[in-house]
């Protein structure tokens, strides 16, 4: 092991040097390191461990990458799209879920799996409730039974959008069935495991595998036939957040939670740019050099399940922890090129 001789160790600077050396050893040993044969080593069997549900989904894929990049041992769970290293688990089956949680005994469980499309929740409420509410409550209880921290991904749709901005302690009042399931899930999770972390997020985008995977990337369809006049809703105001930003925030919350048990309760994050669907379409077009003159704003609310007008979230508690991450929308949608028809020669010279 390398040694250091500190002179003046009783002095002002000397005491700080000794303390810094001791703090390093405490942090290293606490993170699974050790000393053997005079050398520091890392015990990978004691790495921080996380179990991520919905790991094949839009946010889940970014969560897996972010935790792996932060040197966590990751177990990813998926259902219909389980492949590679992901484990196939039906979260609505208690026995399946209990088996994997008790086998892995993770330090942290991040629950991102959900039926997140409002129109689908309206059409199949029972199945959506089983996943969004019952499975969430079950996972929180299982996390508590193995001593794992629990991070539940929720939504800005727990609010009706009539009185923004919404603080972390604002009373939920959902406008549609999707929001209702998430509001009920929040309550259930915090009841069975009061020290859970609930993270409310807005509409997400980034890293889509197909155009309709997010409510943002699907708007690319309005830009592909530029010979046809189309409308895009200019009513609901959203605050799109990149999945990599949310994944970063979740990792930071997990790290802080392992250090401080007081990190619990409701946290919120949203993008910093207010955009309607029409605003997003124009921003996507401008980012890729596409003409958007064929798209006009529609002042009417979107069709389908009712959407809140403006659910801007305050993020005071995250700011107090020094946690924040925002990718500018124009930069975040750069990956949409694969979903867009490139500008024609005529358009390029227009």
C-alpha cells in the first residue's frame, strides 16, 4: 500500500490533509474496496446494485446505460421486449416479482415500467391499473422487505393543469385515467414504504427505436409529407425532457439516497422550454432544416383522453440537492433524423 508522511500534521493544513486521506479510505472501503498485500483493490461483488423495471422501454434503456456508466451492477427487467441481458418478468405476477427481488437483493429498485399512453389506459383500464398501481405497490413492499431503496417514476399528469406551476407538495388532481393510476400508485407506494422516492417527470423523448415510441418523436410523421396541409395542437403546453437527463437525475438520487436516508418523498423535474405540439413540430423541423409551412397551429385540445393544459413542475427539492440536467430541445431532437424524410433539393434552395 502506498504510504504518505505528513509533516506538521497537528497544524491547520496538516489536519486537513490527514482528514482527506482518511475520508478517501472510508469512501473506498465503503464502496467495496479493500487492502490486500499492501495494495488497494476493488471488490466487484460489493458493487452498488440496482434493479430496473421497464428496462427495455424508452426511459428504461437510458437508466440501464446511466447506472452502468456510474459503475453500478445492473439487473434489468422487461416483459414483452426482454432480450440480451434483460430478464423477462411479468410484474403483475407477484411470485415472479418476489423471486427476482429476493434473489438479487438490490441496494436500489427503480420502477419505470408503466402503461404510459393515456389513450391506451382509457381503453384497457383494468390491465393498466394492474401494472401502474398494483404492481407498483407490490414492488415497493418487496423493496422494503429486502432493505432496498425504492424510486418510483411518476408523471406531471397527476395534476389537472389549471394552476401551474405545481410544487412537490401540491395536491394531485388528475384529469384522465392515466393520471389517476399514477396518483393512486404514488399514494400506495408512499403508504407501504414511506421512505420511497417518487420522481415526477413530464413527457419524455430521446433514444427512440421507432417513431411512435414517444409522444415527441411521433410528431415527425407530420413533417414527412410536406405537400399536405396538416394541423398540430397548439393548446397543451408540455416541458419535454430528454431520457438521458432523467436517467442522470435518477442515478444522482440513488447515490444520494445510499448516503442519506433523508433523501425520500416527492421530487420533480421538467424541461425548461414550454412547447405545444405545434411548437415541437416547428422546432424539430428547424433543427433538421425542414420547411414547416404546411403545418398550422390548432387552438383546440388534442383528441383522445383529456390532457392537462399546463402542468409545469417546480423542482425546488432537486435544486436543494444540487441535482439538475437539461438538454436543449433543439439538440435533443438531433437523433430524429432517422424518422424524417430529408429536405428535397428544391426545399434546400427555397
